[in-house]
């Protein structure tokens, strides 16, 4: 019983971390309908940016994540503009060609990381890494608690931004009826480009959390493709609050399976849950 309770607690912490690495995809794929399969590669790239700042200047990983956030915002603006001009603007098969486009970007990012940093795992140093808190018989790594708190704050902040601000409501509007927004005098392409920039910018913080939780390697993005898309689809496309709920469900499920059946079964959980949701409730938990 204690073992199961510990697995649930760690699963909730892990789930909030999954929410942080998935909220950007919830915006780019869920709201904008951009087949952003390079999202996990952007995430790993952000982790290596944090690693470089931590290694070279001894900057705290979370502060390093904040520093690279504006750069990732600009990177997102550029990536969407290239995608729009090359594929989306030209016709109805933008989805299929866009998948190939983002797969190509993901592959290029992976190769560039290997050329710069090699294939060895990289990690960061901070005062809260390597220590743990003990609650009775439970021992929880402080790095997990830090990731939990920052991830929860990031997800709530993005949800408030999308629901309470003018630009946030415009982003939701462009997802629901792009033509109506155009008739009102707004430029849907600029709004989508700005939204894609935000979706990429949050990866600065998410990348910091990724390398705080565990060491990273160039091919780590492959492990997160299934998890992030599972969370976004299970949540319901474009639902930020649903993303948090779905991520916690996935985190708890993975943690219980890891505890009860071993680590080799845990990676299959996300794909199994994704197939289950598509079969039973295709619109997701809080789908539009």
C-alpha cells in the first residue's frame, strides 16, 4: 500500500512536469493545427542551451531557461513564417508536407547537437539537485519538487494568458474561426505566428526542467514524441487545463506501471493511453 501511495505521489510530480513540456504543443498543434512533430526536438535544444549557460557561466538552470526564452520566441516566429510561406499558404496538403518539414527540422537539430556536444549525456548543477526531502518513509528528490512547482506555475500562467488577455483571446478565436477574425480586420497569420512564438518560448523553461529532472542526450526527443502528443490528444485539442489533467493521469499511470511491472513497460503506457482515448473519446477529456 505504501509502495502504491509513493508511486501516486511521484506520478503527480511527474505529471506536472509532463504538462510543462506539453503546453507549447497544446498551443501549436491543438489550437493552430500545425503538425509540430519537432516540438520535442525544440525541447531538447532548449535543454542544451540551459546546459551551455550553466556549464560556461555557472548560471542557475531556471534562470538560464528564462534567459533563452526570448531567443526561442524569435525562433518560433521564424519557424512558423517559414512553414506558412512554404506549405500552409499553398494549399490543403499542408498537413502532410508540414509533418515532413518538421521531421526534417527535428533531424537537423539532433545532428547539430551531436556535432556540438557529442552523444554523451549532459547534466546541470544547482543547489537543489542531488538532495531529497524525507516525509516519513517517502523520499522525494528536491529537483522533482522544483520541477513540479515551476511546471504548475508555467501551465497556470499560460492558461490565464490565453483566457484573460486580448491576444490570448485572439489566439483562441483564430483557432475557432479564422475567416471571421479576418473579416473583423485582424490578421490571422500574424496572430498564429505570435502564438507559435509563445508555444516555442515556453520551451525555454520546459527545457530547463527537462535537464533538471534528468540528464539529456541528443536523441531524447524520441522518448517525448509519444508522451507529449498523448497528453495533448487526451486533454482535448487546445485545452490547457485539460493538458494539466491529462499529464497528471499519464504521470501517475507511468509511475504505477514502473513500480509494479518495471521500467521496460513504462514507455508503452503513453501510446496505449493514446490509442485508448482515440478509440473511446476522440475529442479528449476537455475537447472543443
